[in-house]
C-alpha cells in the first residue's frame, strides 16, 4: 500500500508553522536519521516501531507525516502499513523526501535531540549565561576556592565519567536540592554535563531561580575537561541527598517565582481527567521526579520523564508537536522549573498538576509501554541449552537484533549483527545452516521479526529470554564488531561510546556542531523559542 496523503515540502512547512497537532516520524535507522532529518522529526525506526509508537503517539487519529529519503519508498510503505494496522488513521508522507525538502530551500539537520540542543545554545546567547573553561576550573580547584561542581546528567551517565569531585544532581533536581549542597552564598556553583546543553540550562535554571551564589556553566562540560588534558573519574556514586525541610521550602519559594515569570499554569486532577478523555486532542502526563520516587508511586498512566532529560531530549518522550503537556511531581518545584523551560522552547500548552501526588488513582513500578502487534510464538522458542548445543554442532547460526552498541559490548559467540528493518535480504550474508535462531537483549524483538526472517526460506527459531538468558546461564560472550551483516548505522554514536577516554576529534566536532546550531535554527525559521523579560512578558 501507499500512504494516503502525499504532502509537498511547502505544505508540510506550513503545517509545522501552524502549530496544530502533528507527528513527524522518521522511520529510518537511528544513525541514518542522525545524518540528516527535519528539525522536528522524531526518530521512529521501523525496526522498533512496535515498542515506541503507542507511548510517543497515543492518539490514533492524530496527523502523522513520515519523513525519509527519496529512495526510501519501500520503508515508508511498510511503516505506513504497520501504522494503519495498529489503528492510526491519518498517515501521510513527505513527497520527494529530504531531497525535495532541500530543493525547496529548507534546512536539514544532523545529530540527535536537535531542538533541545539548539535551544540550549539559544539560551546561552540570549541570556549570556556565565561560563568558565576547564582550565579556569582546574585553577580554582587547585587554589582551594570555595566551590561545588554539580553534574546535571542522570546517574548512569555520571557513573560512566565525571569531573573529579563532582556531585550528581540531574538538571531537573538542581533548584530542588542546591540549597542543602551550597548553603553558603559565597560558594561558587559550577554546573557541567557531558557537553554543553545541560550545563547551560542547569546553570541558567539556578540563575533564574535567583539563588544568591555565583553560578557558572562549565564550558563544553566533561568533554571540554577531557580535551584540556585532565582526567575523569569513573564509577562514582556521589549523589545529592534529598532536600531538608528548610531546603525544600527555599526551593518552593524560588520555583514559584520562576512560575510567575514564565506564566506556568496549574491544572487540577478533575480537569486533567477531562483532558485525557477529550477526543481530538493529545495530552501527555509526565512525572519529572527522580526514578526512585516514580517507582514508589505515581499517577496512573504517568510516564517517567525526569525534568532535565525532558528538556534535553524532549523528542524521546513526546512525538506530537502541538500536544498538551501536563507535568507532575510531589510539591511542584521540579514540575514548575521544567515547565518554565518547555514554555520557552515554544510548547504552547504546558501545565503543572496541582497536588500532583494527591490523587487516589496511583500505581507503582516502572512505566511499561504497550508493545503493539506482539505475536505468540511459544512453539518456535528454543532454550539457552538447546541453542548452545545447536551452535556446538554447527546446526544453527544466531542473528542478534540488538542495537549495534549493545552487540559491540557483548553478544553470543559467533552471533551475527542484523538490523530488523533490512530483513530478510541481509540474512544472505549468514552461513547457511539448518536453523536460524534470533536473539536480542531481552528476546522480545525477535518475536516481532520472526516472520520477516522466515521470508528468507530459513527455518527460524527465537531464543527464549534473549541474550540476557544466555548471560544468566553463565555462558560466555564475545565483544566487538565480529560478525556484521549490516553497518552500524542503526544508532548515533557519542564521542565516548566506543573509547573509554573518548574520541578527541569526535568530541571537538560534536561541540562545534552544537555551537553552530543557532545559525541553522535561524535559517530554518520553524522554531518558536521565546524570550521573557524579568517581569514575565515575552519580548521576542
């Protein structure tokens, strides 16, 4: 089938500018997407469509436009067919693809999370967010100056590498926790992330909140520190404690002032319930607290979207432009701070749930998005022991559908890296054995891909429990890109993904890319970043 609506570049640009509900979805693999895409396109690889679509595009009759290269007709067609099978009723595509978009004089962006990255650069340029270099910070540390270094990334990223002495305080938590970390107003607060965005937004958050301390962003973050020749710590667990009663009270006062300045509205539980049932509108309920708090209990249906990450990578949580966003937490501090940034990013309807945790409709545990179209294939499962025996006998070959970085870090010995969206053609590169056994990290993706692989004519089985079950059985793994049926263009690689100390040339290129986004955003002309004066009025 062909998507029902072909939309030309000029018409699509007008739809984007109009600001109505619209999901721009790019079905190419993540690395291909990162090489070039529309500003507000959301990466939605066909390989993992069933996992992501329900949570990111919850309303079945929202307008969807698929955007890819001109030569991706088959990919567009398969994506549209799958979406319509899942009940989506308004699926179109960008006529002529990216080539037509460029020919019309419009911008194509490289990288990931581009609107958020560009917004960070816009904020620094607009508000002249103060910053210091890695060399200046090192001089301050060596001189014993009164300072704290606050790392605004999630703990998992912090554990991987951090500036010596830094404390992990994810961006959405900074105003909430800073009063107990730096109670002395003479303490300089240095905010860093891996690169630039979360350093800038984190520092400006504290400045907007009016804390009395000197606040600076570390220029180019941990990458800038590494490029200056300084070492990084690894595996640390220094996290900011929960705020004291006094600290929380101070944070509430400052967040209220920020909410007034940026016009953050509140919504009650009854109105939220009406909104979520409203036809023709999309409402996202996002819990911006720490993961431990979320797991302990949250409003039913709320998605965990920690505040700093929601600003840093909005497209990871929300795919419908023009949708209504409702943020919740326990006392409003983190929700109000996060909402203030989303409003400045140009989201027109952002609300904070008043008494976020007060409602009776509560649930606990992790957010589990619905996986659409998951078939039952119990008869086609093999155990770890069965697979090991088949491999030893040379009667089977394993195909690993996990992302390429997970494959690189560890896979079943001899398993081939295979991208699902390129099945069954890529299987021609694998040895011709009696059985093909599909695996992935958790073993779910192979169940979706089994029928596609079977189109190759091979006898296909799925490893029960996936590679995790192989590991749990104590069986060995191998690492590296050892058996590759496809290129590693299924994902975008960070400069430090493959090298522990980081690829220095890639770091420099990445940091330059971030800085250059401001000019490209201006040329594009579809973003609606807002500037607010101290009195709360939009001035640009």
